C-alpha cells in the first residue's frame, strides 16, 4: 500500500472533478493537473496497470482497457491511455462516452456517489 501512497486519492479526485464515472485518462493529464514529477508519473502508470487486473483494496475504480498511443515523433516516449471506470458502473449508466480522453456527453456536471464501508 505504501508504494502507491496518495495515488488512489489523486485519481479519485480527478475522476470526480471530471464528472464521469468512466473516461479515458492519460498519465500526462494527471501530471498536468497535479504537477507530478516524472518519478511520480511512473508510479501512477504502474498503479493504473495494476488496476487492469484487480481492484486495489476499497478503491472504487478499475481500468477496463489500456491502449497504446502512437507517438507523434520517433523520439517521443511511449504513451498509453487508460479507460478508468467506477467499479460496477458502465458508461450507459452515467451518459459518458468512453471514446475520447475527457469526452463526457453531459458536460461538467459532477456525479456524487458514496461508498459504504462495512467491516465484516
């Protein structure tokens, strides 16, 4: 858990600010929004890749799909975009379309949601 300290909260904040429960996300978007360092971006990328295979504790988002983006120049580093979805919800439920980064058919409206935590 220490390895990803603070990353789940940043991603959750970003998704809430965007007002979508499903959207394409790039590490560059997160880097620009939260002024992250390159080292932190590597950690974000690793965290997003981990979410493709399994949920992270009680974190409410999963990565449904990872696409490799074609670089504009041969010297550009490889980039990916991640389809991040609120666990258990689909784009049909929220009105978001998952086709382009940041695209959301209902504009900037913010969904509020709660997560109920129970100890069993």
